[in-house]
């Protein structure tokens, strides 16, 4: 759900507090038989909703931080891969070994081995191609793909007996340590996104469940106040204008 909707969720909870305040002000006259509409349960629902909003914020912050951390881990990979190719070529490795490593590096860099073919000019009157007609991108720039390609590059270097650089950051041992960091940081982002997604599901259930959600409960409270004071009563007019919106989820 878009960030602009987050304000809407918080507004619903804030407006619910206004509703509770009005109902509390009615004193003994506000005495619903339905337990979920009783003041204590309305307050509990509000507290739960506030906690769910906070959990969404917290998990989103963790996701953002983990995403930034992953970017920092992956930032040097492309220039490092190019250095590794040059180091391999300078080690006395065979031309075929170097070419194989270059092929892997092209995938890490997101380059094609051959240029993408230029599409023919459109025929007058022809229909516009649908998205399913488009050539699938071969850049393979997802983090999973980069991890896979970098793993293959390390394997290629490991199998080359002549590859034994003096530079610490180019050694296979250092590269494997870096690969572990790449995998760990990527997994961290995946797990953080799952936690954030689950937090949003919990929040949406608390606020928008069709039977027990905060918005539906607010509607039930309005109906109850209308039933005891009347549609034209000042009490009902107090709360009838309180707006609760359930966004598309």
C-alpha cells in the first residue's frame, strides 16, 4: 500500500479516539449490549490499532535500513569483478579460462554478449505490441542473480591454478567472505520485507476486518447512538460527521 495511505490509517485511529470521547461523554445513556461497542472494548481496540500502526513503522524502518546496508555490500561488486578478470588475465591463465570469466563478468555488469537486435519499423496500421510481446530483459540485475554470478566467478578463479594474487582483496578467501556478506545481507532484506508485509496484514485486519475492524466498529457505534438518541439528535450529529475510510487493500 502506498505511503500516502499510511496517513489515512493513522487518521482513522485518531478519529476513533474522538468517537470514544463523545461516547464516554454520553455517560450512562451510552450502554450498548454488544460487548464490542462498550467503552472499555473501544479503548482496547484503539490501543491495539495504535500498536499495529507502530509495528508497521518499525518493520518498515528495519526494511529500509537493511535495504541500504545491502546496497553498501553490493556497491563494490561490479568494479571488483572487472579487477578480478584483469588479475586472472595477468596470472597466466589460459585464454579460454579468461574468456569464461569474462562471460560471467558481463552478466554481473548487466551487459549483453551481443547487442540487442533493433526491432523492425512498424507496419502502417499494425497494432501496438502487447507487454507479452516484449523481449525479456537479459540484464539479470536482481541481487539473487548477482550472487549467483559472483559465486560462479569465484568458482572459476578457484579452479585456475595460476590465480594466486598478492592483493588481499582479490584472494579467493576474501572473495568468499564477501560472498557470505552478500548472501547474508540479501537474506536480511527478504526477511525484513516479510516482517513488514505481515505487520501490514495485522494492521489491516485490526482496522478493516469486515466484522471486527475499527472502521466497522465505528459504523456500529454510530448506528447505536442513532438508535438511542435519534437521527436528528445533537448527540448523533456530533458523531455522524466523523469520517472513517477503508482504503482498497
